[in-house]
């Protein structure tokens, strides 16, 4: 009898591993598809948006990036409804194909110089399709895995789905890194950046074949066989006060805080290292990849732990330590790469200046000044200043574009790796248990719809807007300081580069407080 | 605990008003009126997406909390 029981248990575990493997691979690919756009934001800005101020071009891409996130809740509603009506399996097959197709097509869109405004328009439409697909995918995969898992191990098993978001970002960075290193910088800037988009179609093909053979979730199949599926999941989820109050609680007490911690630890950290610390893009991608890889196992650890001590405590502790630690962490990141703290080897400085004809304006020219500096600790700085010289000598001089690239030494690289690792560790605390937490809040018949919306508003809207809002706050502080300096007044901000962090800190603090008072450690069980 | 939960409802209502005011005056309007296309997109997202979610969501949440919807006996 015992042996029969053990054999059955082993067979169930094996079947669960297959379910999780097939679901996770597909979800990982969707995250990969979604994040290569963000990881390549800087280069996409130069390809698809009108030339001019580079910060404006960068913000444009962030806005498109945000648009991709903002549309996610609509995908959650559309595909969530489908998932609760016809089933989880078919719905997330559709989202996989939609995402793969849109990603591949982004890699084919000609740039702005070739087709003008059609280029950013097409990219925007495809980005919106990606957002819609992702909005449908995650809730489906999390629900599907949770509905296969035993209640006492739901945190552990769903944590494998939670890994996929960070793993997708990791794979995107690795693919970009491999593409960058396999060709010259010019070739990558010219066409090589398209390769990571094209690679997606192969991965989606493999995932489609794996997922095709999967069965419908047993809980949903049972509900469907009993004729108890919802006829109007949207109305039952959001028009029913009893359920809607839990949707709001999930959003404000959990996913909102989790979303900003996720995007600060992974995207804002990357953006800060590249654009504020001016670390070389290749080095930045490399160190981010190492930090992500080191922290990834903790998703499973915290998922497992949440089955034992409850989900609430772990998630809220993650938000609390994050909001307390962000400013010291970012100050340390800034100072580790601050050239004012380093000693320059003046004899090693190389200066070069070239004037070339401006290919876009007749009789105008571009002066490029390059300064290379070395520091005693091995840090290297390359500063390229481009100044457009108008054909008319009386014309107002254009503002010089300055691009700094800092190549950091090994010690500073490891300092940054550990500082990013700590942030991703916070992410694993808030994100590891959240799929199980959300699934347990809602009943089977409207679970896909009900859990997807707060998840994607929390992550897509609150989290997705983080880079744009934080950049705006930091830029505002920097400009205020510059204006004060010009007027010989005291500087209003001592650390303008840290001002952007107020957004995640405030949002996480509100979410922590709501979660602390209103969420129960053992959520309402929703097995039916 | 239930009394605290109810009273905190007032805090969420106040927070909704405060974030709506600052979100629109400090973030939304400056972006919408800057005259730059990029700012316009950002301003639209702030004013028409983020703010309604924050304000509408927190007002509803605050009202539910005040009505005792989140009290232990009703959960």
C-alpha cells in the first residue's frame, strides 16, 4: 500500500515537473521577447525616433516602453476572460504566438531614415501587441501551474514561473551580449541589434511544440465538466463587490509595491549604471547578468518558505528592506564609479579633434573632440563631444552633445554586482511568493481574470512607468541645481541623482502599510 | 484592529486626493503643456492612466475600508 502511494506520488511529481517545465519555458520566452526592447532602448531610440536631443530620444523610447506596459492590463482583461471561458491552455498558446510574431516583426521594421514616421508608428503598434500578449500570458501560466500543484506546495511550484521574468531578462542580456561581441560595434549599431528580435521566432517555435501536448488544468477541467464556469468573468470579477475588494487589496497591498521593487532592482538599476554612472554598455550588461544569475535561486527559496511561514511576511519584509536600503545602495553605486573620487594619470591623457562635413546639411560640419583619460585604479574614461557647426557663421551655436563612457576596474565591477544582487534579492522576496498569493485569493472560475488585472496594473503601470517617472524626477532635480548654480544660489538638491528613487520608495511604503494592516497571512482559500 | 482598518480608510481617501493633486500639477500638466511630443505621451499616460488608477482605486479602497469591508468578521 505504502509502495503504491509512493509510486503515485512520484508519478504526480514527475507530471508536475513536466507541466512546470513546459509552462516556464514559454513564459520565459515571452519575458525575453518583452525585455529585449527595454534592454535595447538606447539603440532603438536612435533608430526609430527623429534625431535631435539624445535624452528626448531616450525618453521617447521609455514612453513607448511604458505604452507596452500600460497596455498589459487590457491584455489581462481580454485574455483573462478568454482563459476563464474556454480554458487556460488554449489562451496562453495564443499569447505565445502573438508575442513571438510581434517580436520578430520589430526586428524587420526599417528605421526612421528609411521610411520616416511609419517606423516609430509600426514599432509602437507591435510593442502594444507585445504588451497585450504578456498581459494574457503570465496570469495563465501562474494559474495553470497553481491549479496543478498541491495546496501545501503551491508557493514552491509557482516560484518556478516567478523565476521566468528575471530569467527572461537574463537571457535577453546574454543574447544581446553574445550578439554585440560577435561583431563590430558599427555592425551591431547598423543591423546587429535586430538579431535578438529574430532569435525569438526560433524559441517561440520550440515552446509552441512543447506546449501543444499539454493538458488543460485539472481544476478548470473539473469546473468546466460540472458546468460551473463563469458566463461573464469580467462582471463577476469586477462588478461583484466581494471579489472586487480583493482585487483592490491585491493591487494596493501587494502587486503595486512588488512592481516598483521589481523594476527598481532590475531596470532602474541597469538604467542608472548606464546613464548616470556612464558605465560602458557591455560591462553594464555583463555585471547585470551576473547579479541576476546569482539572485535567481532565491525565488524558489522564498516560494518554498512561503508555504511554511506564509506569503505576507516575506513579501512585506522585501518591500520594507527595499524602501529603507534604496538610497544608500544607489549612493554607493554612484560613488563607486564617481571619477571625482579617483586619481587621474595626467600623462596618459589623449586628446583628439576631428572636423568632418555634416552629411545632412550642406556646407555645415561636425566637430568631434575625443578625450581619453586613465586613472590610477585602472578606470578609463572616454569623452566624446560632438558640436554641429552651422554653415551660416551668424547662426546661434548648437548645444554640444557629450557622451561619457566609463570602463570600470574589477573591484568596482564587483561592488556594482553585489549592489545589484542585493536589489534583486529584494525582488525575490516580493516576487517569489506572489503568484501563489494571488491565485489563492480568487476562485477557479474567475481566477485568470481576477488575478491578472491587479498583477499587470501593479507591474505594468506602477512598475513599468518607474524608469520614466524616476528619470523625470532626477532630471528635474539636476536642472533645478543647474539653474541655482547659474543664479549663484544654494543648490536645492544635494544628491540630484537619487531623487528618482522617491517614486519607488513612496509607492512601496504605501503598499507595505496597506499590506500590513489588511492582508491576512493565510489568504482566503479558493479551491473551488 | 478593525477600528484601525476603518480609520485608515480616511488616510487612503486623503492620499488619493493628495496624489491626484500632485500627480496632475507636478507631473501631468507640466508635461502636457511643454510642447514636446515625448512629454505629451508621458503626460497623457500620467493624467489619463496612472492618476485615474491611483485616485479611483484608492478612493474605492478607502471607502470599502471605512465601511468595514476589510474587517475580520466580513472577510
